[in-house]
């Protein structure tokens, strides 16, 4: 009879397996062991006996089980919750750390419409990069919608899969590229209503700064994160509000001139001209708002008088609202 013993010590005081084996046609005997611990050295020996003869015991041999491959969750890089990517964002993670033997990792990315990832709308895999790994999905997401994304790393050859990073919320930017009808509303600070510089000629002066609100209709053109509102009514020089959008914060300028509704009795024709630096933000539902610092000039024309009232200050407020 041939018996194989496996132990965790060379003295075989801690035997973990004992199996009786028979030789095959080639004279070799084989056993299969289950549930061996990683990072452990084991010892094995063969004992033979025949009847009452105790037989012989072979010298012990050793073998080692290498360390277990353990993969951690990757770390999210972008998009994060305070960013507003476009409809086809690139998802980036810092590579997952792992311990144990060398590994060849592949990353899986999921994008879902819910935090529980019950409605996955996009998924894909990418091989590990040098320090970061990224994936751009093959489908467009909906503009102005909230999504959740996650990623996990795995070594498919070893059958080891790491945990998902916690779901990361983000909202796609709105509006996306295109042209949209918008209304620009501007409100002058009270300072301008009390202080204005008058210039003019004619039989009498204008009545000063009497209007605090101006509204213009025009088109908002969106190209990536560059936005420009333009209004060009009645053939006058166009009024332009242009700004760049970075994580829904806005910076740009306003310039040009436009008519505004006539104030007071005829025969006055009124115009307004802007030269200013703009700042603001977006609510990501199509409305933009902010302030600007600079100068605004009111022009009043009509027989027999002409008047310009200019206010240079900060605190003008503005909103862009979709029709």
C-alpha cells in the first residue's frame, strides 16, 4: 500500500492530508489537494507497506504556494460630482493597487441611470494604462441628465476580480452644441439710476437714467463650452454676450448696442450700448445668470435733443432664459 502524507512542518506533526494512492500504467501515482493556504510552505512524503511489513518512508519533499493575488478598487479621477461633462464623457481611474504575484489587469466600466446600477446604459472594458486607465463609451448620454459610474479591475487569467469603486454621480451638461432661442435680461444697479454722466446738444437735456431693466431676444449658439448670445434687431450693431463655460462657471464679456423699448413720450428713440466683463454660472437646466462690471450707455435721439447717459460701475446683473 502506498500512502502520501502532506504536512505544514517537516516533522509531520501537523498533517493536513493523507491519501492512499495506486500507480497508473506508467508507474506514477497522483493525488489532488484542495484548499491549500497561500504564502505557505508544505511538506510531503510517501509511505509504503506490505502486509505486516511496516515498509519504508521516503525523505520529505517541500513545495510552496505563492501569495494570493488581491486587487483593490481603482480610484475615480473623472468625471466627479462637481463636473459637467458632455454627452460622451471619458471615464478615468487611477490604477488599482494589488498585492501578490504579477498581474495583467483589465478594467470594466459601467454607467447607469440609477445609483443601484439596476439600469446600466453603457459598459465597456479597457486594458490597464501606465498609471491611469480610461474608457470612452460608444453611445451618447442624454444632455442634462444625472448618471452614476463605477469601475473594477480584474485578472481574467487568474480568475481574480477586485471590488467596484463606489458609484460616482455626475450630470451631463445642458445645453449641448446647437442654436437656441433665448432672452437676455439685464438689470442696472441702483447706483446707475442715481449717477449718470450727461452729454448732448440741443434745445434741452435728456431726462437722465430712468430705466433699470432691459430685455433682448436673440440666439444662443453653443459650441462645446463656448457660448455666445447675439441680438441684431432693426439693423443696429449686434449685441453680443459671449462666455466660456468651465464646470458651469462662466466668464466672458458683453459688447455691442441694441434698441430698447421707448421710455417717455415721442419723438425719442432709445438705444443701449454695453462694454463689460461678464461672470456667472449655469443651473444646467438651460438658464444662465451672473453679473458684469463695465459701462452702459443710454442713447436718446429725437428732435430737437440728443442725450447720452453713461454709467460705469459694477453690479449689473443678467440672465439668459430659453424661450
